[in-house]
C-alpha cells in the first residue's frame, strides 16, 4: 500500500509524462512555425504574435488558472476522501467557465479594435479569429485539472499533443487558403490574411483537445460515480461554499498570472510606440517584433515548457501533503522538482546559445533577419533558467495556498522591468536587444522573489551544489564540446556534400549528431561530478535504462 502511494505521489514520474508531451508539442510548434513564417513572413508573424499575446491575456483572466485551481482543490478533497465534494468542485468549475468564457469571448471579439489599438490595426481580424478559443479553453481546462487531481497526467499530455498536431495542420493549410482566397495577389494583404489563417489553427486545436477530454471523461463517468457512492467522510459542502472556494482560489491566481504575463502586452505596446516615435514604419516595427516573438520567444519557450510540466505535476502532491500537514514530505517534493528542472533548463540554455546560428538557419532562414534572430537568442538564452525556476516556484506557492504571494512578486518585478525597459528603448538604439535584456531581468526578479517567499512560508532551504553548481559546470563542458563537434562536422560535410545538398540539409545533418553528442557529454559530466544519484536517475524518463547504461560504462 505504501509503495502504491509512493508511486502515485512521485512528482518526477508524473512530470516525466507531461515533460514528454511538452517536448513533443514544442517540437511540433517549432516545425510548423517554420513553414508558417515562410508563408506569412516576419510581418505576418508580428500581427499573429500581437493578437496571440492579447488572446493569451484574456484567456488568463477567463480560464487559464482553472486547471490549477481544479487540480489543487480537488486533490485536497481526494486526499481527505471527500469524493462528493470533489465532484461538486468539478461541476462548479464548469459553471464558472461557462459564464466567464462567454464574457471573455465577447470582449475579445467586439473589443478587438480597442485591445489592439490603432497603430497595429492589421492584428484586429487575427484577434477576432481567436475569440471562440477563449470560450472552449475553459471547459478543456476544467477537464484537464480534474484528471490531474486524480494523479493522471496522461489525459492532459495526449490532449496537448493532439491539440498541437491539429493546430499545426490547420495553421499551415488555413494560412495558404486564406491568402489564396482573400489576398487577391496583394503583397500587403498576404501577412494579414496569412496570420488570420494561422490563428485559425489554435481554434481547431482547442476544439480537438476538448473533444478528446470529453470522450475520456464520459468513458470514466461510472468510476467517478462509484467513488462518490463510497464516500464515508460525512462532508457535504454546499455549492455556494464551493463556488466561494473556487472564486477565492482562482481570483488571486488570475491576478498573479495576469501580472506575470502582462509584461508581454506592455512590451509589445511600448516597443511599437517607441519605434513609431523614432519614425520607424509600422510594418517594419511589426516585422521586428515578429523576430522577437515568433523566433526568439518561441525557441526559449521549448525548455520552459518542461518547467510548466513540472509545476503542473507538482501541485496535486504538494497540495495533498500540505493539507495533511506533512511539511517535511512537501519540502522533499519541492527539492526534487527544482533539482529536476534545473538539470534540464541550464543545459538547454547553454545549448540554445551555442547552437543559435544553426538552429535559426534550419528553422527560420529569412535572410533579412537571421543574424539579428541568432544574436538575440544567444544574448537572451539565460532567461530559460530564470523563467523555469520562477514557474516552478509559482507552482509551489500556489500549491501551499499562498496564491497572493506570486501576485505581489509579479507586480514588483513588472515595475522593475518597466524601469529597465523604458529608458533602454527611448534613450538607446538597442531596439530588440533592449527588449531581450528587460525580459531577462524580469524573469530573474520573479525567480529571486519567489525563491525568497518559498523559503519564508515553507521553511524550505534550497540546496545549491547539486541543483545549480554541478548542472552549470556540466553544461559549460557540454557547450564547449558541442560547439567544437558541430563546427568540425559541419566543415567536413560542407566540403564533401556542399555541391550536392542544400545548405540547410547539411546544417541539420551536422546539428543532429551534435545535439546527441551534447546530451551524452552532459550526462557523463553530471554523473562524474555526482550531480545525480542512482535513485534520482531512476525517476527520469527511461530512468532504469539510463542507470544500466551508466553502470555499464562505470559512471555509477
């Protein structure tokens, strides 16, 4: 029984499932954004990003925090065997998103001109395409949170992958279709209608995810019903009190997440307005912002998605242990989560910096902006570490019920962020570099303040050597060997196949083995420096295979 409980609460095992899904979905995202960018250009990417940023903000307010809230409240009820109350939370959450999602969709569609502003009016129709996704996402979030609370990350993972596959297919197809049907051969209209088609992919993806989760819930409805009948807790809360609980849980998280992400909207507005003040044409400013949001931001979000997976997987176990007042075990789960996240995000940041040029040449080879895109990726890759750590610490604070603390920390970080960004944009010619620098500062401020709060409210003391120092040293060693390996292999392949194969294919052929080589070097360095134990390694994806390989080569 104890082993079964241990297995159910193993955060790393749960996070591994979400992590794999996160990797798959982000890879799909990278693959489809590359042809989409080729179709709609950097300008179209700019309109798409402006609309998606606003859509994301409305989604944050309406339903983005619902999976976390449902997961936290339901997991607390399940830990106390209050199965009837757990189901009532589910019903109340559905009613909540019905009302709030409808309002969010209406505000987005009818208020698009106000939300976008006159300076980038071409993004208005793109935002209106996205409006229905706000309504649908709420129901999808409730279902995902409900299954996560039951300790099952597979439904969320599979639905995310399906959502992204459909998103990719529709984004490419609809972008081409909209341009052919509505652009009328006008080059000025291609970015707008292409961005609208690409946005339609998000709506199609969300619908697909909801249908999958709905089918899964209906197939398990009898199981949930049996558990409610076996409820002997004697607790039967009123719907009114549960609504109040959800509202009090969701509202601070909404505000916290809103402030945490509003920097994106402020950044794009401030950047475009300052560029207009400096007499840059609006289309050029949109294209420049498209490089930041459609290339740099897309790439750094790939490893950050792993931290999101860890945060999502951690909340039920942390909440359950906290509800049972098992603070020691709660701290142990936090330590595992942060250690695991840093072991992934630190080498990921180094890898992005070292391979920035070949990555951009393969994925986004637009000649006009490739050097700029490469440069800002190298410059801002460190933000991967800061965003990952702040995401996990956000999940910790929310899991122990301190939902107001991330809000306060996000507000402080936002103010400091603006104090850095505004002078850099107005008084220097750094342009995108100013945006990247301020973004790095913001993410650093968030992770620092959150870490202080976790220590204060949970009595948690972060271990430094294995969590930060060894992964950093291992990542630097990896980066050096990876860079040399790539340059050498690329030079050889260019000499042999340069006259036969396209340059992008040769770069890809050199980059693939270089990445695999880097993974091996990092793995060896981590083990040699004793950054991870055998027990910790077993909890990784394919952990037992990794342990066998390590023992075979006398690394353990």
